[in-house]
C-alpha cells in the first residue's frame, strides 16, 4: 500500500507531536500553541520559546517509555511540560503531576534564593474526556484553598487539561479562536479531507502551517516507518510488563502451593509424632528430614 493510501497517523500521536513541536525551526508553531493555552486562561503571552527536548529521529523510536512529548521554556523562564494522551489511564494525572513537579523543583541550585523560581506549567492534551463532570474543553487546575477556591496558594504550579474528545468537541466554539483551531486540528486532521480542514483553519495561519507539517509527516515514508517502529516498541514494552506480571502471579501461586504442601506435611508429621510414631517412620511417610521432624512441637 502506498503512503497516499494509508490512513493518516493522528496529529495527537506522540511521534508526530515530537516532530511538530520538537523540530528546530518550528518554534513559532510551538509558541503559538502555548500562547493559545495561556490566552484561553487569561494569562500574558510568551514572546519566545526554546525547545528543551528536540526531535531526534535516530533515537526516538526506542527512547525510554517515560520520554516527555514536549518540554520548553519561554523568555521569562517559565517551564512548559506538554503531554498528549490517547489512552484513558488512571496514572496519567499522576504522571503529569510528577514531571511538572520535577520541572519546578529542578530550577534551583544549592544556595540560590527562592526568587529564582518561575512557573511550571503542565499541559495535558487528551482525545478522551478526562473530566466528564467539567463542561469546558480547557480546564485549569491550581493550588488553592479548599475552603475558598478563589484564594490561590501560588500561581507557580499550573495544570491545564485540553480534551480534544468526541464527548466535548461540539463545545469548541466556546474557546478563544486560536485554541479552538488547535483543538480542531488535533481532533479532525486525520478524519476529514484536506479541503474541509483548510476551511476549518482558514482564520488561523499558524495552525494551517501545523496542518501542512501534518501532511508532510504522513507523506514521508521514513517518518511513517519511525512511527510504526515506535508503536511496536511501545507494544513490546506493554507486553513485557504484562508477561512479567503473569510470571510473578504464576510464581506466587507455585510458591503458595509449595508452602501449602510443606505445611500439610508438617501437620501430618506433628499428628504422627503425637501418636507415638518413630521419627524414621514419620520421615518415610511425609518425606521430611529427621531434623525437621524433631523441630515440630
């Protein structure tokens, strides 16, 4: 099957996300996305951005499983951690909290003042409804008072969740136009035609540029092969973990059976000993050694 006839790789796939937001020269696209999130939350935009984990095709496919999708900093020193998630996993929120916390705590060196700390901003993009009880596509989470949520403990730790999900896509018009275009891009780019996508993004030239990168990626046999290798690697990792769990369970069952058998033999030997049978007889009947039998109460 030619590359043109293969179904497109979704824009939320980690391989494409790394390619889009991690390729040197694509900084304006990354900056536009980050500012779309900040604008939607009423925050001041960044003026520039630096990629902290550039896309490297040579090592990407077999990078460790915990590789971050996007890590970047702006001219103020604020740190952005962006993760795309297509599987509803309970641990994903913990993962985002962990890596955003690490980014926040990693700013200081020994002896420095806390005044050097800048915001650590985690952005999670999902293709499922992570918070069905919340109406909006974009939800922001801060450290705040439980008694009075309007009182914020610190603005230096932020989590933003963008749900490009079937359950919420009809609410995209409620977002600012820039973020709405990005949500449409991540949700629809592999589902509708080029003409429809171009119309959908006609007022957002930077997101249209991202769509051009999406087409480039999907028509590049080398990049598609890289994505396939990455998916195989992730499947192998998942299979290895599953097999390790099954092996552990099987070994646990075998160990439990062995312990059960040993305890059963000990109980029989104890009863025979109490009945006055000799050690040699008990040993022949149970397979226990003389020393093991002597130790029984």
